C-alpha cells in the first residue's frame, strides 16, 4: 500500500478530530437551540475561547444523552462526542439527538 493511500481518512474520521473551533461551537449552539431550546444561539465571537460557552454547550448536549469532551488547543478547542462511552462523530451525535427529541431537522432548518 502506498504511503499516500495509508494517510487518507474518510469524512467520518475527520469529523471526530476536526471539530471544536468557534464556528463548530456556534453550529452546536444553533442545532441544540433549534432542537430543544437547551442553549441560546451563540455567535462565533461568543464561542471564541469562552469557558462559559463551552460549559453551556456541553450541558445542552447532555440533555439528549451525549457527553462532550472539550480539549483546549492553541487556536480553539477540539470537541469529541460520546454516546454510552463510545466516541462518535458530530453528525452521529446530531442524529441521536434528533431521535431522542423526536424532532427531525435538516441543516438548513437549524443553521441560519
């Protein structure tokens, strides 16, 4: 196998390692606000290096059974999502949340 082929990852694997920037936290707040109102909609500036925003978003995910581990990085955060102790992608977390809340949405319906 060529080294180039060994270094490729799929989008699901990328979701697990690439989340957590201020824009991703903003998307989490928009999704969870539209889903069940468990957190206010936050702007990117509200999320940038804001410990309180991190706490609110983690608490909002907990309302639908998802735990979030938010690791501080030099330029933002790395969010990892867990369901029953197993790490999942942000998209899997959203699908689980919609199932729990019995409220299906498209991205266009919550990300405005």
